C-alpha cells in the first residue's frame, strides 16, 4: 500500500495540468492507485443511461480522479501551498507544514 500525503477533508491546490491553480477539498483518497478526487476539480461529463422506470438519463457532470502527486496541500495556518513534513515517532507522527512549521493534524 502506497502512502499519500493528503487525507480526506484536506484543502489542496492543483500544481500542474489543465486544472492548474484550482483549489478544492479532497473528497476521496485511493492510496492503492495513488489518486485523489477533489471537489470542483477535473470535472468530466458522463453519459448516464436511465436504470429505473421514471429515472432520467442524459449528461451529468462529476469529478474525476487525478494523481495525488499533482496536488499540494494548502496549510490551514499560513494558507500557502506547501510540502508535508513528518514530526514524531511511531503512533505520535504528525504532519507538519514545511513553510511555517505548523502542525496540520
């Protein structure tokens, strides 16, 4: 299982690609694939077929997954995009902002 530097609920900014500069909240993390789904980022149009009687089909917009290495955590204290450091040992390990030194968890 691969480690991902962001968790569900973190605010992140996209650092490259067509969505560069967009900010959003992490809705879902898939560590096995190394991907995240960010609210309002990488929105795609899906063609949906009606499954039940009376259910409408058509086009819906949904967020698609993007690689976790394309996003950078936004520090809650200094509100700047930052790399994540680790402080402590064992179970007491906490994420730390590399720019201002604030504990994130």
